[in-house]
C-alpha cells in the first residue's frame, strides 16, 4: 500500500490508464481538426468525436446528436441555465433551484438575478432531499427552468430526479440537472428521469480535466438554448470553438468504461464505503452521518466527528486526502453551506469529513484510513474541552460562549 | 496549506494538555471561543500562593492545528511568570513564534484572550477570598 491515500474522488479522479491510452494518438498522429471537412485528418478526428458522442449518449440513454461538448461542468451549467433563460425570456423569467447546488449553478443563478431573473432557492429536508410539494408550490406561470442536481458533491444524496422531471413536464417547465457526481456512478437515463438538460464532466469519472458535455434534449420537448459564446458555430451552433479531440475521446472512453463496469464497481464501492462507515461507528461514539444513507452515491460518506474540528483532524491524517466542511478549510471561512442547508449546526459542520471512494481504492486502504481516523479522533478528543464537558454531562447547547 | 514546523511540533506533541480543579482558589480558568465558530480554548493557570508565580498551566482546545499550537505555546510561556508578566503576553508574540499566516491570526488572539480570562478568573477568586476589610475601597 502506497501513501498518501486518495479518498477525495468527488473533487477529482485520476485518469484511468485505459482512457489515457485511447487519448494519446489524438495528440500527435491523429491531430486533425474535427471541423476540417475536406481531408482525412479532419475525417479521422470527426470520426473519433462521433464515437465519443455515442459512448456518452449510451451511458445516459440519449442519442449522439443530443450531446454538446464543453470545457467541463462549470461551462455546461452556465450554458444550460443562461442559455435557457435567454432563449425562453419571452415565456418567463423564473428559475427554481436548490440551496445545495454547486457554485457553478448558484452563482449562475445569482448572475441572472442581477439581470432581472427571479430565482427560487428551495430549502432542503434534513435528509438532504428536496420536498416535492414545496417544489410544486414554487412553480408559477413565469417558471421556465428547474435546475436540481442529480447527486450532491458533498453528501452524495441522490434526488428523486425522475419525479422532479415529471413535475416540471406537467407544468411545461424545462428540467436541467447537474449530473456530474451521478453519471458513471449510478444508472442515469434521461428518458426515464425526464431530464431535458444535463451537465457532465470527464474528470469525475476517470477522464481528463477540462472537458465535459451538456445533454440537450431533441424530442418531447425539443430544447433550444442560446449560445453563450460566439464563433464558428460548432456543436450545432450551441457552443463554438474547435473541439478538444483528445479530451473528448477521453470523455467517451471514460463513459464506456463506467457503463461496462458500473454494476461491479458500484457494488465494490458500497461494500468499501459501508465497511469504512461500520468501522468508524463501532469504534467511535458521537459520530453523525450527514444526509440520508438511503438515497446516496455508493462511494460517498460524509460524517461529523463531534468535538473534533475538521482541519485539525485533516492535519492528523496528513497521509490521507479527504476534505472537510470546516470553515478553516474553506476559502470563505464559513462552514459548508450544504450542511447548513440540511440544518446541521455550525458546531457539527466544523467537524465533518467527506470521504469519496474511487475506482482505484482498495480494501487495505479502507482499513488503514479507518484505523488512522479512529486514532486521531481519539487523540484530539483527549485535547478537546468540548468532549470533556460532554462527558461530564454538560449540555453544550446551554453554555454561554464567550465569543457569541 | 503548509504549516510551520513549530505549529506541527505543538500539534503533534502538545504541551501541558489537561485540566485542573476549577474550584481550587489558586486555579484560574479561562474558556474562550464557541463551537459554532470552530474554536474553543480552555486555559488554566495555578498560581503559587507564596511567590505569586504561575506554577502550572494546562489547556484543552477544540480548533484547528494553529489554535492547538497557540494554546500549547501559551501554557509553556505562562509557567514561571508572575500574573502581571502573563498579562503582558501579546498575540503578536505568538504569531511571530509560530509563524502563523494572516488567516490564522485569530487563533493567537483567542490564546491571548484565554490567558486574560484565566488570570481574570484567578484574580476574581483571590479578591473574593480576601477578608472584606482588605478589598480596595472604591
Ligand atoms: C456537482 C458539481 N458540479 C459542477 C462541478 C464543476 O465541474 P468542472 O470542474 O468540470 O467545471 C463539480 C466539480 O467541481 C461538481 O462536483
């Protein structure tokens, strides 16, 4: 077993060697521009792009023509939301999204608000799901788009996407989902799930960084978006720019591998995740799972270790890469807004750790990580005045803290 | 973020971890910060009655590595000082000693606050213990 150990696969994943092999010829020998229509270099590149388009479409139950290549999910989210807002401006200006979305969705919506759009940010139930009745009531005759992520990147909770899409369609509203964390990990089908637009990115599924796609539905309904970048009119006019052929080949191959291996891989992920969870829960008291375990990605565990601040825990396990919802680890010095939306108190949010398992993790690593976490949490609790008070029977919620 | 060697050393080998009897008249206890803010420091001093010198200091901290290091360092510095010398410890001394980056300065501020709170608690107890006639007339 080699250290450091990487358990942060929601942030990014390594490129699968098979993906890299598929990409390599497209940097040097097969370097053509996929838009060059009059020689074999161009045809070769176009063929590779078409194959990738098909591989991506197959993974999500779409057709190849519905796949638009982008630079990643940040761009896909921007293009979907801004593109719909602009295209359907005459129909309405109301967008519904949720408090736990990725910043690429939230900040896009905030930008549109500045330009006059109305945005509803749905609250969360404490299990991390949205309340479908609240969603239904939020829809008005001005609503043009609902954007709710498929699976959350911090807590791994999977929304009832098919039902959300159904509600949207009953009211003639388009449904976009940020599918970044779900695609390739759990079965996603745009038809079954009533999805009109979906963002995906390669680097979360063992493909390269800087390439992604937007699924744009072509039938029932035919979705149109206004391009957000002007240029040569590539990707059926929706996204100009010479295609990044090697990366697109990588994204396609990454999708094909995920599709072929998903049943086996998701079983293995949930086995490892459940083992990690069971070990931590059996050896440590006062640990809390954030978000429901019932509707969750198989590779995600998000746990609060009460009375142990997250950054100090990360410091103690410095040969293990995980992330924390603690303010000390965020750029904003605020604890995780996702946990806050679930009603997790700031005190527990500061103690949360996100474990993201991946294809290349082993059972030996899980055992090692569990043992290290247990050891460091115990050590830091010996250092924690809060743990001491709790053990003495003090109800911490009744204490007058000096800093408040 | 990279931690300084001194922060790492205090984090890995914290000095003077523990608790003293907070009801002991010679022990002053300071507790600062809040769990919602991600930092709580408890710092205690025990003052030698005869000499007025801090004979022992203990801490427990919930917080990041820099908060743990700041309070660990504070306990080291407190031992052997008089109460008034202890009050002269400044957060900037801690920042310099531990090479804390700007985002961690609040940890040193909290440690200074904890020292002041512990000494304040000790002084309050001593005042309360003295016979009524000895308190300073206002
Ligand atoms: C849920 C979610 N959406 C969007 C993104 C952004 O994707 P990208 O890095 O491809 O822009 C990420 C990852 O950072 C994510 O986890």
